[in-house]
C-alpha cells in the first residue's frame, strides 16, 4: 500500500485528479469505479476543469458507482445518481449511457444482481475511487462481524446515518439501507485510490495504514489484500492517525 501525505486537502484532490487524468489519457475507454460523499466533490471539480481546458476527454470513459441509497428515486437530490450528474457527469463530455449508478428502488435482489453484472461487464475497473467512513466502511460495507463479497443490500449503521444526516433536512430522512458493491467487487479493481480528510477519519485511517492487521470491524483493512492501493491524506489527518511515514 502506498500512502501519499499532502500539505492540504486541495493538494490531495489535485493528486487524485491527476491520477484519473493520466489514466484516461493512456486508456481513453478505461473503466472507472466512482464514489460519492463529501470527500470527492472538489476532486471532481478538478476533473471538470481539466475537461473544460481540453486536458482530458471523457467521451469513451465508462463508469460504475459503488453504491446507492435504497428507497429514494434517482431524481431525489440526495440520490447518488443525482449527485454524480450534478458533481461530474453534467459538466464533462461523458456519454451518460456509459455511466452506471445502481437502482435503489424496487426489487432489491434484482438491483444487486444488476450492479454485480455491471461490475463484471467489460472486465475489472482500471481505477476504483474510494472514500472511507468514520467507522472504516468502504462503499456501504459496514463494520461488523461479517462482510459480504458481492453486490448486496446493506443496513446502514448509526454511525453512517449520523454522518450522512448533514446532507438531509433531518436525520429521519436519511435512508436506512443501501445497495452496495461487495468487498470482492472492490478488490477486483486493478488499482484503488482511497481519499480521506478531516479528523473524524483518524481512527479508520489508523486501522488502514498503521499496521498489518485485517478486521471486519474496519472494512477498509481488507484493502491490505490488494497489490495496488494508494491512500491519499493530508498531513493533519496523517498526524492524527499516528502515521510515522
Ligand atoms: P464522506 O463519506 O466523503 O462524505 O466523508 C465517505 C464515506 O462514507 O465513504
């Protein structure tokens, strides 16, 4: 695992955006695994700027998103389809037919099977973007006694519902379940880049980069099984997580 410690969150976003731009230039029809949440928003802004400046062309890029809330339609401003359109897809020259965000409404088993198929279609993702939950979750694979390999429906933990309440008018409006890629789906990507910032992530990041232990109580630690993972954090978080370098 490679850990990149930057001077600031903005620099972290620059580093990650650069990784995406380089990949897209090398492989214009690459398959990207994308993530939502607060963390990647400024990084997506940098991709939009690069696209507008003619530095990167999304016209042949394919994307699959990690997860989607259950129980809200794609038109809901907090749905992850809406998020991706608003924060990236509507502002770059991507063909939306080549973008996939799971359906959170209707037959859960069929939706999970459809997500699983998209993960496999055309081979593994060339680059998978991840954030990390305060409890170490990646996508919506929540900390607990067991994890699930394939795409599935996950009940959200109190920690996650509390963390995501900031995006909703009230805590009661936060969906309590989500459809998510499973751990094997994430680990199947050829390369993984995880971004985190802010002190709330310190415990989760300590578990990820502090030692060699793997535990389902911090799902991000399973990334230690993958040969090509890059973790990008700013120095304040690195310090809070006890990173010695
Ligand atoms: P955040 O979420 O980027 O909004 O902190 C990350 C996550 O829960 O994976």
